[in-house]
C-alpha cells in the first residue's frame, strides 16, 4: 500500500506544480491500478502495483521502438517522458553483476543441473528481481548457465 500512497501524493504535487505531462502519466498509473483492483475485486499490494508499473513501462518501450521505426520522434519523446515518470516509482535496477550472481545463487540453491530445472530457478528469481531486471535477460542468463 505504500507505493500507491506515494503515487497519489506525487499526483497532488504534480497538480500543485501544474505539471500536466507528469500529472497525466500519474493519472494513467492510478487508473491502471484501479482497473486491476476492480478486475481482481481486491486491493493490490505493492508487488502487484509494481507489476502494473512494469507492464506500463514495457508497453511504452515497445511504443517508442515502433514510433522511432516509423519516423515519429515527436511521439517517441512523449513516451520516453512517460517512462521517466514511471521509473521514479520503480525500485533501483540491478546491475549485470548482481543479476549474474543472483542467477548463480538460484542455480546452486535449487540444485539445478539441466534445462528441465529452469522453471524452479525462475520461480526462485522472479520475486527477487521483480521490476528490477528484465525477466527475458534473466531467462537467457539461466539458459546459458545451464547449458
């Protein structure tokens, strides 16, 4: 609940500062969280709010690449500005060395020896790195360490 409270307080700050682009992005976040709460008929905890933020950032990154390939840098800049606002609410990203160490720890902890154990390793890693690292990159690291 702490994360959504922080987002709502930042909404008030953005309103007072008359920062329309920032306010719009924060309102989108609150709306997405509220929609998830309605769909699931429960109040979201910080991990679930973080999952919503991760999804929003991923969507915007996809949009940026599509806009840039279409030559629409003006729209890409808008999406990048939204990503920077969303990043303020995300936890500090992990460095490549930290991710590599966590992958090796998870492999050792699970006693994994083959690709069949990848699910166990990912189950260990997901709660540790949620929102702090790209799960696709982690999956590739796990595969390379198991191969």
